[in-house]
C-alpha cells in the first residue's frame, strides 16, 4: 500500500508516526511543505489515547514535547466581568454525589456551596491556586496519570515523532502544486522541483492523507465547505513570551480571559508562555485588537470556522485543519486530529483495502465528533451573561445556536437522571459554571423536594473543599515538580 501524506504540521507528523508504527511494511511518503501553525498548544485529555496507542510514556513525552500538565481550562470573565469557572481535564468524577444534588443545592442553599467543578473533581480547587494537584486521598478518585492533558510545543512534539517513529518514512521537502484526479480518486500529486530541477516530480499513491492545514490542497476540492456560522471569531494575534517567574506563571491550567471582541489565552509550555488574542474582525479592527492585546510583535493568523462535508472522499482522507476548525477555545483541534488518526488506524487494520462502508463510517464519526464539540464550544458563549460589548451582545443574544443536544441532556437531568456516562458532563460544567442550574425552583418547591439536598450535605462539601484548599498549600508549583521528576535537558 502506498500512502502519501501531504503537509508536515503537527497533524502530518502525528499521522506519519501512527502509520509508520502501525504499518511498518507499507510505502509511506510525506511531502513536507514548510511552516506549520505552531502557536504553543493546549490539548484535551483524549491525547492520552494517542500517546497510549503510540506507547509514549509521560517521562518521554513531557521533555520531548516541552510539555507541562494541564488540569483544566479556566474561564475568566466569560460569565461576567470578574467571575471565574473551570472546565476540568480529567476522567475521574466523584461518583457518590449526584449532579442533580449540586443543582438543588445551588437553587436552595447557595451560600457556602463550592463551585460545581470543585465538588465533583476536587483537584480543580488545587489547580485554581496555581499549584499542581498530586495524588492524595483527599482528591480521590483523582489520578495524575490520567486526569490531565498537556500544554505542548507542537513543533518539538513533531520533531520527536519524526525522530522516533519515522525512520522508514520517505520525506520530500517540497510543496504540492497540482493534484491529478481520476474520477473521485487522486492518481498523483505534482510537487515543485528543487533549485536544480526543472519541472515537478509526480508522486503516486493508493491513499492520500491531506494534512496541509487550512490550504486543504488535496481534499479541499473533493468535498464542499460547510461553514460554522455561529462562531464569529476569525483572527488571532499570537506571541510567545519568556517566563518572569516560572513558579507562579507555570500554572496547571489554560487561562481563557474574555476580551472586548473575543478572548485571550495563556498557555504555559515548559520553555515559554504562549499567548494569543482570538477576536472577531467583524467587531474589532486589527489595530484596536493589537492595542488591547498589548504585544507589538504579535503575529496575525486568520482562520475559517467550519468543516468539509466529508473527511474521506475517494482515496483522500483529510486530517487536522484540512478537514475543519471550530476556533481555538477548549483546544478541540488537536483532539479532532488524533481522533481522526486513531479512527483511521482502527479502520485500516480492520480492512487495509477500504471501501464505501469504511469511508462512510469514518465520515459519520468525524463529522459527528466535530459538530458535537462545536456545540460544546458554542455553550461558552450561549450561557454567558455578558452584554457589555457589541461582540458579547452578539454571541450571547444575536446568534441562533442549534444546541438541541445540550437541551436533551438538561431535560434528562431535570427528570432526575444522571448522565448515563460522563459523556453528558462537558456541557454541564459550562452550564453550572455560568451560574445556571437544571432545577425548576417553583416546581421543586411545589412538590416539596428541596429537602432532597440538606443543608448538612452542603456543609459536608464545604468542609471537604476547605480541606482540599489546605492540602493545596502543600502541593508544589508545577515548575518545581517537573524539574525534579523529569529530565528536560
Ligand atoms: C490561532 C490558533 C490557535 C490554536 N490553538 C490550538 C490549541 O491551543 N490547541 C489545539 O489543539 N489546537 C489549536 N489550534 C489548532 C492547531 O494549531 C492545529 O490543530 C495543529 O497545529 C495541527 O495543524 P495542521 O497540522 O492540521 O495544520 P498546519 O499547522 O497548518 O500544518 C500544515 C502543513 O502543511 C503544509 N502545506 C500547506 N500547503 C502545502 C502544499 N501545497 N504542499 C505541501 N505542504 C503544504 C504547511 O506548510 C504546513 O507545514 C490553533 C489554531 C489556530 C489557528
């Protein structure tokens, strides 16, 4: 089987490494065309699945990707100025409390109630102090080995994947300038010749993997673009800055701070702080955004929100930005990338010569996945109570969101059910973090249910929360923990 991967960004190298590991006898080529986005990325815990598949352990991954741990995403000012909530990056949720109990407590005994995320995932309370939560009974069932994601330097991670897994990969340092198709299939691509070569070289393949980013040079023309009209951010000013104080600035969360026409991220990688202001050019000019962001040397990146109708057409599979992008909020992009890579590996191991059935399964999977996470990203704006700038007014009140999935979850919980799995929880964190409950206070009082959550229970949660905060004082700053446990030299 001849595989041709077009594009050597993070998606390209993650794909190439997975192919080389899974199919060592296949003929695999990468066309490595130049600069990747490379901002210094935040990830989601699902990256653990990719790392497990590749057999990459923390002691190798953290130094290689110049990575730090991420316990949560922290939203500052999304609800309203000065209010903060977290979206935890973990799997271990305290099972003995029901979500509905917190919601009832919020409705009837809000005084001492700790935040939603800190009741169900107490490690978040430690993260909020800026220190790294370590395994300790008080945080049960937390486990740092799985309840985390990472802040990474994508370029360093790519270099590591190339050196470790891609020894048999043929790398062509060139760019695709044309694509020759036969019916719905790509027959070959033509790459630009080097300085001493006239004309281009043809590269043939059985399966083409388009990892060329937003250019989508192979798959783009094969499938229509479906814009995500509800998302209005379309630009980012990005910059990397040095740490001034590693102990206080290398926090175990991605900070997302609401701004006039969008939000600003701070991502602490091991070597630098990645900062970016994601804004909507419809609501703020680049010049004003630059002034508000405050970094003269910031690089401007424009992006489109949406996805192609199909990720796999004929013999071309799009992975990464070439398939689509929501926006940087909640780091769903690399998540979509490795979700696609692992789905592809599963299918190709099942049927190395795939047909329509595999393509349809893959397309259904990737489209549902991305549209599902779109709904999650939308929730951050949808539940916001800000109305103080034209941007926030628009995203809270001027967009027709289709969040039917979210409302199904809410209704299900209002009927007294817990989410069947914790699959239903992402949006609950945003809902509760934004100050809403799933409780109808009037009906609950009418049926005399308030006593379902007693004041005593809230006192118990508040006491535990206090103990967690005391424990937090004994936790190390993340920089100290990483330096003493991993070899970053
Ligand atoms: C502002 C911003 C912030 C982001 N923040 C995050 C984040 O925090 N977390 C996260 O998960 N994701 C984030 N993303 C997305 C993330 O950057 C991408 O998912 C990730 O970098 C993978 O991108 P990629 O490899 O698909 O595309 P790219 O990085 O764009 O790489 C594409 C590669 O293809 C090459 N190429 C293009 N055309 C050709 C051609 N004709 N021939 C050969 N090669 C070609 C390019 O030179 C490049 O090397 C962010 C994106 C943006 C825009």
